């Protein structure tokens, strides 16, 4: 996963913020969503991200897969991802 040019991230005490420098809009992610995004941005696959989160938290792989799908859909809808 890659963010499109002009989108920057910043860690916050509540997770992560994504700023679209072109529009000035920003989006906030809770700590779990931030971990998913950080892991994917680091080049991990969805499967590796599932393993990372299920290893850290008492959550099912199905739940993490649903969370990844939802987060990616929201990032696409906000046009924050590179094509």
C-alpha cells in the first residue's frame, strides 16, 4: 500500500493523522487502524498484517481481515491511496 503524493502521516497520542496537503483535509485513525496502516505502509501484505495484529491482540483473523478491508475502502474513498 502507498499513500498518494501530498498525503502525509503523523503519529498522535490517539493513533495517527493523515493530512491531504492538497485539500487541507485531515483524517484521524484510532490506534488499531493506525497499526494496520503503519504495517501496510511498511510493505507488509494483508496476511502479514493479520498475523501482526492477531499476535498482539486477542482478536480473530477474520475480524482483522474485515478491519483491513474497511480501512482500505475508507482510504480509497477519501482518495488517499496511490493508484
